[in-house]
C-alpha cells in the first residue's frame, strides 16, 4: 500500500463494525469481528503509516471512535470497549509522536445517518433525535468537517484529544 505513495500526510482510521447483543449471549465470532476491525486493524494500519510519517517529517492521524466508548450503551459493551480503546490509543500515541510533528486525535461520533444506524427502528431513531439537543441525527459531513479541522496544519497544537461531535447528546 505505502509503496504507491512517497509519503502519507493524513490517516483517518474510520473503518468500523458494530454487533449488538448482551455480553452473556454474545458469540465469540462477533467479539472477534468487532475487536479485529475496530481495534487491531487500526493499530496495524497506524503502525505502517507512522513509520512513513516519521521518515517524512510529520503528519496527522485522526481516529474515529464513538460516544459509546465514553458513556456505554446497553447491548454495545464490546463495541464500546473497542471505541474506548481507540481513545486510549489516541492519547498514548500522541505522547509518543508529539515531538516528531505527528498529531493524533480522536473524534467521538454521535449517532449518524449511516449504515450503522439503519438497524435501528423508527422508535429508536425518534428517541435519539428527541434526546439530542441539535434535534437531528448527524450526517457524515458533520464528522468530515471535524476531521478537516483536526488535520489543518494551523492546528498543530491540538494532539491527544477526543473531540465529541454528537449534536450535544452527551452534554
């Protein structure tokens, strides 16, 4: 992958999968799927990209986590654990890379109109919208604007932070 480009300036770790269910009934396969994609793949890809960023004098890394990792939600304990781990990974890696001109931040996303929310029924979606001060589900563009902010070279003093972008749901 990296052989195609001379340098990588920005990495956004956005891949993710959720499986819901009460832990006592959760299959090992579902646990492995969530942990492997949400956490292990992020660590592996980041390791490869960081090597490139170190060789080329810096870069920006943004991990997309979730408010589920901050607050916890019934039926999403494994998913929430992986997203909380991403926030811890963000803080630790920011300390490792800060002196090397690499910033590392995380965006804890709220509920968005994406494939991951399609599994929710209308009643659940209405409840989320009612509880969200902004009065709507987020759009992918809401997260994209936050990513643009964090990767802007003028914001090189921001590192190791978890930016919550959730329409005020966790306020």
